[in-house]
């Protein structure tokens, strides 16, 4: 092929877009395509130009944009039965897309030929061969996707191989073996790839795996170990049903563990950012436990684990997180020991020497609060304040004297809440009232209104998320509640927590922590 040991073929914009709850606009597809090109992906499948106006529009716009690294690819099917390839609308749409490469999918499983296409086995072979011949005659690089190949080979190996040979005879540049149903085990897949490689050079083979058995990445790696030189998949594994092979761990494993060059070395350090960028455009919450790039991929919680990682990260990390653009995190909870606290103290710039008795005080305080329902894993702002208070470096920026909240609901009118709050800052007192669309919103508005007189830069801060969870469901409405608040300013994002039998009081504690964290870090 070229200098790359393995060619990366991305189908996020087509196969990935078939995933549930994913719908890319033309502009979003173009943004992702350009990001993939910058990353160093070799082939970007833009869509099926003959299937819908959106994909047709995408390819029209793409004609005006130069791609630096990637070959943009249009996807379609073989010619229709009984129609010449040059007259088939599917084939014409592929050519009209104007891409340097095209991918066509054909039937390999005799069950599909007879029961889905309802054509003869001979006609299916002709459809494959003639479609490839015509596309090659028009100067296109042709990638042939052998749909349901592994099921077809298990059912009728002789005919499955004949379909591949038809594509080869037509001049196909790459033959991609597809585990379309996602049900093949890696051992069976490896044996089948070996069998295919006996008649078709392995360096002309590719793999396209689906994740219905949770094995798409493993199957892709297995095929590459047997000689395949192209791997198809999507960013974050997006796709129909259980998704496609996730290119993120595939690229990381190839480059970092198998010594197979697949993207520029510098791109690997952008792997986490690429994953998050695509999830943001897709409006899909990133999976914390995603290998290599997830927020939890290098997060350590158990005291023994943290103690070991601080001495030698290899003890609990299979690669260095920075190699994939991620970072190590230590989670603090009731499982934490002194090593976790010392790590977090250094992270926060606090002076906490090894053996400092304050470390034990912090551990004991955290465990006591977690017993009451607090959890500090996702409440870094509250954790920072707790540690600063125990170590004596925190000064209270204000004191609550009292607050009162009234929530009014009249017939079918929207509810209206009012909050009155009295605080003191040094020797000064401030009494403020505010309204809101609920008691928490009114309390937040009143607190900010009172404090901005003393701390004007609080206007830079705003809340981005608010979550309430019940700690003991059996207690019904009398149960303790846990409130998480996420806040941000121009430089930072932080989370705080409050716990109480009253949702208003729990929210108050989380609100106060959020504002105190902002004031503390700015100071």
C-alpha cells in the first residue's frame, strides 16, 4: 500500500451515523471530516451519495475542500440486477460524488443472495465483477466490502470465496471482509482470514467488524495479526445496533503495543481529544470507562493501587496516559489512604509533607462524610475546600446569618419562588431578596446578588449542571438527598456536593461550596 503498516478507514459519517440517537447535519459531517483529516486518518467514508439529499450535499461541498492526508470515499452498492453498471443509478451516484476512492458493498452469503436479493448465484457474481470493472475504468480506487463474509464462509465457503474472486477479477484494490452481524469469535475469524489469504494476498485484505458480541476490536486486531492491511471502524465505536469496531483502541493498540504504524506519532497524543470532539458533535455523553481515552481510563481509587502507582505507574497502568492525550487521576473516597491525599495535595498546590498528621485528619474526615452520604470522586471543588480547611489555608469569604425561601403555586400558573438571604462579609452585613423559577434558583440568585457587591468577579461564574439523587429510596420523601452542582468560569470546571434530608439545604451546601471554591482559587 504505502509507508503505513495498516491503513485506517473511518466510517463514522456513514455507519456511525446509523447509530441510535445520532444524526449529523451536513455542517457537522464536514467538521468531523476535517478533524479526521488533520488527525491523519487515511480514508474517510463520507456517506452514501445515492441514498439521501444530505449525503449528496456533503459530497458537493467536499469537492471544494482539499484534504491533506485522507482520501475521501463514497459508499454504495453493486449494480442492480438486470441493469448495466454504466446505467445503474447507484453507480452513477458514486461517480458523481467526485471522490478519488469508492467503496461498494456486495453480497457474499448465499442466504442473502437467494432470500434478500432474490437473484441467482451467478448473477450476483456478475453484479460484483461488472460494478468494479466500470468503476475502475473511470479511474477510481475501488474498495470492495464483502458483506456478511464470515457467515457466508461458514455456510458455503466455496461460493463466499468466488464472490471475492469476482471483485479481484474486476480489479478491486482492497477486499474487506465484513463481520456484518458481529457474531464471529476471534479464533474462527483468524482461521477464516488464513483460508482467504491462501488465494488472495493478505496485503490486499481489510477487516470490517461489528460489535454485537462485544468483540469488534478483538476481531479487528485478530485480522491484522493474520496479515490484513486495512481496518474499518468508527470513532468511539458508534454504529447500528451494538456499534462498529472502535477505531480509538484499535489505533492505540496498533501503534503503541503492536509497533504497527497507522497514524503519525504526534497524532496519538491527540487521541483523547479526537474521541471527545466527535462525541461532542454527535451530542453523545463520553463513556468514562472507554479504553485509553475515557476519563476513568487512568483513574485510581483504592489506597493500595494509588500507593503503588505513585511509586511506579507501570504497577497499574498498561501505557502512559499522556501518550494518548489522557491524564492520571486519583479519586478520593472512603477507600482512600494517605497516598491518595498526598497526591491530591500536590495536585492542588498544598503543602502536605509525607507523614504530616493533617493527612490522617483529612482521611478521617472524608470517611466520616462519605458515611453520611457524601462522595468526593466527582466533587473536586468540595474536596479542595475540605483539604484547605483541614490544613488551615482556607479563610471563610462570607458567613450565612439566615435565609428564607418561599415557593408559591397558584392554580395553573407557573410556580414562583422568592428567597431572602442575610450574609456577613467581615464587619459588613448584606440583606438581599431575589426571585427564581424554583426555590434553588431563587436562593442561588439571592446569594450571588448579595456577594457580587464584595466579589464582582463572581459574575464570571455560572452553573452548568444540577443533579439530585435519593440516598435511601425506602424512606420515600423523607430520605436524604445528595445534590451535585457543576460550575464553570472561563478557565475551569468544578463540581461540588451537598447532603441533607432537605433538598434545599443540600443545594445550599453545594452552592456555597461552588462559590467558595471560585473565590478560593481566584485568590
